[in-house]
């Protein structure tokens, strides 16, 4: 009986997630919050179509591939630009057909670890984790900058104050964590209360993995800075795309500071492992958060970007079909290349 339950648990959970996502979509449509006819704006407004293609091609494909490649190089592996782009396309494909937007990262890790029996696979997995962290840092940093530049407008909205505090709190925590990582290990082990924090971090697996990943770059900060640079460019293009699509639904000027306050939180919800690409969950999150800043059609804005990006992500099936039977490892240590 237990064996049977283990076998059906995965499929049943997937079906349940899809049903929940479908019910969320049905609720939005029945409540006139989501209109699939608005997808025609992609063709009626060429600027939206061009911007979406630019975001996907330059941001999601190239910049994200270069971001991850910088982290891989920092771990003393070699990965060509072409290989990183191919793997990133495959990752985007699996992000589309698997729940949440992190499934493709695991697929990339599988490919880069394939045939690497002579080396530890942990560094490769850490680059995948750190790649996501870089994206979140850039997203919240851009949001914080937009809030500061539009401080009076943002703080005039009482409903946004908790979000402002959350965003600033996250950035403050990230900065303190970065300083903590840079401190000498001996200092962190012996000086309280720093030593207490250090021992706590070592007990929390997820935080420990991020800490160890960042420590791997302590003598090579340039790779971290490269990854952050690519992450900022990618998230900037992403936010500009949302601003452009949102602007097509309103005749009034958009308050950038207000939009930048809710966008990071809305985008983060799409990573929840419920449905591919944030289907359903993302629609509801954008609708509710947009309503908080006086904007309608949040679900429709997300819907346009969701379906256009999903369609483009399916192109990642092409490199996947060519690479799935590829035997030689895609990643080799720099030392192996030098005959070490």
C-alpha cells in the first residue's frame, strides 16, 4: 500500500496543482478580471511584440546565460558562451513545462554534471542556486532605487508602506549577509555574537549553501560583479517590459515608483511550484497587487507576458532534442584542459 501511495503521490500532486491553477484562472475570467481577447494587443501594438521579443532574446536567453556562465567560471570550470546559451534555452523550456520557474535550473545542473565522475558536483549546483540569488538581488535593488526616486508618491499610499519596509528589510539583510560572508572564518568562529550567527547559519542548509557558494568567490569577486551586472540588465529589461504593457491598458501616466514597489513581489510569486510559469498564481498576484496601487488589468498584463514568453520558451525544445543524447561532458575543469 505504501509503495502504491509513493507511486501515485507525484502524479496526484501535479494534477492537484493544475486544478488549483485552473480554478484561479476560471475565477478571474468569471469575475471579469481576465480577458483572453486582450492577447490581441500583441499584434495591435507592435511595440509590445518587439519589446517582448527583445526581453526574451536579450534578457531571458543571453543575459541570463552570461550571468550563470560568470558564476561557473568563478568556480574554475570552463563553459563557452554558446554552451551556456544552449543550456539556458533548455532550462527555459523545462521552466515552461514543469511547475514553478525553477525546474529548468535543475535540468541545467543535470546536464552540466553529466559525465563528471572525477569531480565534485556540488560547485555546479551552487552556481545554480547563486544564479537565482543574483536575480533576486538585482530585482529588489532596482525596486528600492525606484522607490527612493519616487519616495513621496510611494509613501503617500498607506497600503504600500509594509511592502516598502519589506523590500528595504530584504536589501538590508542581503547587505549584512554579504559583509558577514566577507569576514575571516576565524573571526566568525571565535568572536560572539558573530560566532553564534555563524553556527546558526551552518545549521540552516539553504542559507549554508548560499554562504558556501559566496565564500567560493572570496578571491574572485570579479565574477560576482559580472553576474550582478548581467542580473541588473536582465531585471531592468523585465521591469521595462511590464511598464510598457501596463501603459497600454491605461490612458493616465504610470507612477513608476508605485509599480516598482509591487512588481518584485508579484514576480517572485511566479516561482511558486504550483503551475508552469506561475500560471494562475501569477495572474492573481498581479491583479491584487496592481489593484493596491489603483491599476486595473493586472491579470491581463501578466497574461500577455506569460503567454508570449511561454511560447518563446518552447523553442528551447530544439537544443534539448539535439543535446539529450550528447555523451561528452559540457563542463570541464580548467585544470583538466591544461593537462593537470
